[in-house]
């Protein structure tokens, strides 16, 4: 069976790469300024994505992208940058096994913000899961 068309496949793959990111970054920031480490990470990402876009032919002209998309992608990029700066600093001074779970409180924040601002409805069991994620992240990070 080909799983590449399922969002769950990509989400789980993202989780695996996020886990690798935490471990690799923890080692990488051990003897370098965390802000500069984030800068180097961004350069690698830009280079890798440029190669991917060239290979797949998926570059798009900027003038064909709506103003709304540009504004929100710019804001998303700024939020990503802020997240990475904070994450790398936390990894530099904390344990990866505690920093990464606390960072996953983003799952909780996404659920709340999506419900409030995007009108997404989560079922009772889904909210229970959100609560369990929050509880688990906090328990792991304080032990």
C-alpha cells in the first residue's frame, strides 16, 4: 500500500524528523552560539529547499502569489524563526529530553488557536487528547 498520499504519513515523518532535529541540534549547539547555530540551520534549509524546487520544477513567480498568502507566509516565517531561536537556546542550556516535549505544547496551542480563530471543532475525545499531550509534556519536562 502506498501511504504517501495520506496526511498521517507525512505528519509521522515530520515527527521523526523533528525528533532527529532535537538530538542533532543538541549536539550541534554544544559549543556554538545558539543564534548563530539557528542561522547556519536556516542556510542549510534554504539550500536544500532550493535544490528540491529546482529538481521538481516547483518554483513559482512571486507576483503570482496573493497578497494574503505573502503576508501570512511572512508572518509564519517570522514565527518559525522566533520558535527556532528559542528552541536552540533552550536546547543549549537544557536537556533535549525535557526541551523537546515542552516544545510539543505547540500541539495544545494549535488546537486552542484553531478552535478560536479558524473555527475548527474538536470532539470531546480529541480535547481529552489535547489535555493528555499537555499533561505529558509538562510531566516529562519537569522530571
